C-alpha cells in the first residue's frame, strides 16, 4: 500500500538522526474517532476453528478487540494525554455484543462511543463496511482525526480504513507507527515502509491506520472499570445514520467468496539444488525471478 | 488464562458473609456514593467492583508480570551512582500496574486512592506473587502509605498519599547492620533542624527492600542518650530532597527483581511522622503487622505457583509407560500441596477480614464517636487479627518453602536445572520464612495466644457454630491435644520450656485454626474445598499427634540433650 494522498504530504527537513519531538503547545484540543472491530481470536485456532464450508466458526473462537485497533486506540489516548480536553470516541459495527469493544475503549480512557448494529448491516464486505462507518462518522460530525488499526485479523484486507477516508474525502496515512507531532492544522507521523520508516506530515482532518509495531495499548484502568461500568453504549441502526440500505450489508457487498482452500505445503513441492557454481547460479536466478531477492 | 478467573478458590474467599460488614465499614455506610463515580452505592455494587479490579489484576499478571518473571530473575536490579535501576521487566510491570490504576489501592478516595479493603488487597498481592514474587515486594510496599494515613498529619497525608496514588514507590527503612530482629538497637541518628523546620538523618540502613523508592519511612533514634525502643521515632523521607544514597545492592539467592539496598543517610532532610518516641512501639508495630500479612500473601502466591508447575509437569511426564501423576507417591504430594494452599488461604483471608473490620472502625472513630457495640467489635477483631497474623505469616511461609521443595521433587532431575520455573520458585520462597520476622519470631508472637488459650477458644467457638461431622470431631480431638500440651508445658513453670516447646505448640494451634477455617469454607463451598479439607486434616493430625507425643513426654531435663 502506498501513501494515497502523496500531493498533500510533506516530508519534514530534519529526519536524520534522532527526531526531536516538538509538540504543539497543549492548548489545542482534538476530537478523535477510533475505528475498532470485534474479531474472532484467530491466534487461538483449534481443530474446530473452521466450518466445513471453509468459513470461520465464530462460536469456537473467543471474540476479542482486534489487536491493531488496540494500537490505534493507544495513539488516540496518547493524543488525549498530551492535549487535555481532547475527546476519544469509539466507533464499531457488529452484533449487540460488539458493545464490548466500545466498553473496552471506555475502560482504557475513551470518552464514549457508538455501536452500529442492524440486521441490514450484516454480511458486509469492506466496501459496505466502510460505507456504513462513513455514514456514522458523518452523523458524529465533529472530528479532527480518525484512527483505526491497519487491518483486522479475521479478514486481513487493510481496506476499510483507506475506503472510509475516500468516502469522506479525507487525507490518509497508512502503516502509522507513531504520532510525532500535532497542531491545529496538521499531524506528523512516523510510518513503516519496507526496510525502514518515513516521516509524513498531513493536514487535518485526516485518517490514520496504525501498524501492529506501534506502542501497545495501555491496560484497562481500575477507576474507569468501576466508575464507567454503567455507561450505556448508544446503538445506531441503518435508519439512525441515514444510510442507504442498498449500500449496506450483503446487498451493498460486491465481494463474493468463490472458494476457500486449505493450503498445506508439502516437501514434494520443493526443489533441490547442488553445491556447485552452476547450481547456485540457477538457485539465484530462480529466487530473482520470483522476486524473493533482488 | 487469567490469574483470577482460573482460581475460583480465590473468588470464593472474596464472598465471605463478613464482607457485608467489611464493605459498609470501609465505605463508611456508603457515604461517598455519588461523590465519586467509582464509589459503590451498595454491597452488590462494591462486590462487582472488587470482581472487576481482581479480574483486571489477573489479566495484568497473566499478560505482563508472569511473562516477565524469568527475565526479571536473570537480569535483576542494578546499582550505579547511588541509584537503583530496576530490571526492564520490573520497570514495565510498575508502569502497567500504574496505568491500570492500581496505585493507592487501599487509600481513601479523597487522596486519589481506590479505598479497597485489605481482603481485596491481599488477593491482588497473592496473584502478583504467583506471577512474580519479587514484584510483590516492589508493588506491595505501597501499603506503607497506610501508616502515613493512620498516623501522619493532614499536610503529610495530602502530600504523600496523593504521591502514592500517583504511583510513587515506597520503602520502610528499619533494619541496620546491628539491628535486625532486634529493632530496639536501631542507631540511625535523627537530629532536629529547628532553623529549617525539619529533621536530619545520618547513618546507615541495611537490607532495605526497594531502598531507592520515592518515599521512605525511616526508623531513627531521635532521643539522644537512649538505647532502647522508646528513643526511636518514625520519619518520612522524600527522595526528591536528596541526602540518601544506595551504597550497594545485595547479591541475593532469590527475589532478584526486588532490590535490597544498603543506604547511607547523609544529613537527609526528613519529617517526623506522628509523635516522637512512638516510632517503634506503636507505628512500626502497626507497619509490621501489615508487612507480615503481605508476606503471607506472597507465600500463598508462591505455594500456588509451585503447585501449578508441579501439576502441569506431572500430567505430561511419562515414566514406566504412565503419566507420573498416576503414581500414588506423586498424586499424594500434589494433593498435600493443594491442601496447604487452601488451608493457607482460609487463614490468610480470615485474618485480612479481621484487619479490615478493626481498621475501618479505627478510621470511622476519627470522624465520630463509636457506639459501645462498635468499640467492642473493634477490640475483638483487633485482638483476633493480632493473634492470627503471626500464624498466618509463620505457617504460609513454611508451606511456601515446602511446596517449592516438592515442586522440584516432582520435576526430578529436570527441576534442578534452570530450564524450569520451579528452581526460581524454590529460591524466591526461601526468604519468606525469614524476612519481616523469622518463623522463630512468629512463634514468639503466637506463643502468648497459645498459653492464654486464645486459639483454642477461637476454634471451639467456631466449631460450635458448625454442623457435626467427622471432620469436626477430628478437629475437636486435635484441640484437646493442644489443650493438654499447653497445660503440660505451663505446669513446668519455666519460660525456657515454653520457648523450647514454642514451635510445636504454635504449629499445633495453627493446624487447629487452619483446619477449622477450611472446614467452614468447605461447608460453604464443598465442591471447591472438600478434598483439600480431608487431605489437610490427615496432614494436620499426623503433625499434631507427633508434637503431642514428644511434648507430653518432655521434662525440663529433656532440654539438656539439645545443649
């Protein structure tokens, strides 16, 4: 994935050596929206993790906060720490129990959040999901920055964040590892690229997707666990966010899964090369042809 | 996995019938509901809060503290330029525990604390110790703030309690090269600096756990020319003022994550806490009781960790074509380990509950006059807590050593290698029966309650409330033996005989008390505790009968063989 909004990006002059973090005077306040998803914990795959038809058996896997969305939440909370008075609003889509994601955010320091839930939202691919989220964000209205995880561990598409930005006409920076600086007009981040990092500055408002290599999220907080346990997560339907039902859920999803296959690598697919110069040259050529090296 | 969720035996201990009284007192009849969003409005609300905080701690233990334990043990703490650097893992543990909002755990909300009862604090300490016993020292010492809360001035409370709730670390600086068990010999000199309105501390402290902390409580000699405990006062030292340097840290056998420091006080600015001359005889005594309960929690955590390691290994290790946990020699050891844990928990949490009741009543007595019934209640529970604390500390720490030993035994040769956690547990356990008063000193503290019949009466009173059963009969028989041993020893009218038989008497009393409390817990939750009760009764009977047969045949002349 490349920087989508390259024309708007500025690379700061001083990127060599250690980065001196000069934050804006903490007079600014930002409204931050965090996109998060409840996912089956695919890190705990057991024998019954898949259904016979190749889909995920969600009942067999615990539902968890998508890991990279936690990295995103931490970036949002760090902005709130740095700029007191800023707000962090969680936004998620899913069944009723996905309210847990909003509560998890609240217990870590988010101010509140919304759950998009409606049978009409069900079965959404990334296009329908990003449409639904963008309608909810429009309804929330006031925001300076939207932060989400790079991708969810169930679909691994990394498409929802960028699509939300496109639908809202926002600048976006993907693969963010750290927010270095913010002021009322712009945000400067460090993003991960192959073989290194780059520093990117973008005007606000914008959308960031955060990489798993970013700072881990802080734990839930005891005072918030007790003090905010009665927070009632507002649930929004298709009608609440003025969405077009045709663009939501299954009917709004052009993606059709044709087949899911279980690939098992076998030793017979391997190639053997000898130790002489000719064989080594052939090995290198093969690796170069497959773009594994070079 | 979560250290709380996987231990129903622990959550069962949080749901004692006494909790209703504990919570209403600790919450001063829910006076703060509505004033703070995290103050409970009733018992159910409070119990739900405890559950949430314990579950949170369990996840921090499981996700952060336990995974760090091995590297913390290997890396240890460092000392350079007079300052201590925690191992990376310990530093991370502290950061995460503070982010989780678990600082100021028992302190009043007005100082930013969570106002949690001692009973819940004990459960948190147990879980932390199971994950990494050394971290319990660093984190658990925040309870030193309770002493400032109890005896400090309003200004000191405002300053130091808020610091503690904000994650400041603490230490209690008592021991000196020539004053270990005998704290009356403390020589660190405190001189009043009238001009600057403070005190100045000069001298050396040794074996100070977490000695480079942010806030120190220091026992020092304020009365020139005195040589006993009545010349000692308690001081608060704020690290930011400077004047105390760490000369070295000890190279220890275990609990490597907990830095043990030698401190040099060089005209260090300090504040007097409470009244002069009461340092040892009042404040440190109160501090030590809390610290002893803390070691009991640490001991139970280690016992539990050792048992789990042993169970897991025995279930996987195959010899002679069978998993070794199918051999009587092995499953018997595992059952005894588990029984010791449950008997320890029954005692630890009952003691914690008594501490909660009298301390909460103490706190209320500062805002209004207690009713005669409340005064009576406070006195009763304070006395019981004083009686149960030395046996809690003494027995649980010995059991921690025994479980750690058995854990290695079950691992066989592999347990002697550093590849398994059991060798760390073995080293970490060893200090529990030494610091905050050796087992031998716990015997001294417990002996007066044995000879005055407090334990015996306590057990009889409780048994009278429980339905008849074989277990109850077995305990009654043990108490009869305890009474007979006590009478026999007292008949000798020789204090040396008392001391000589002290360990056997204290242990016998402790087995009676622990069996009774476990019986009661087992009646409340049989699924969890019935087996452990039966196993512990077998173990207790063999111990008490052994002590009985020796003590009853003893005469003062018997001691001569030992000299």
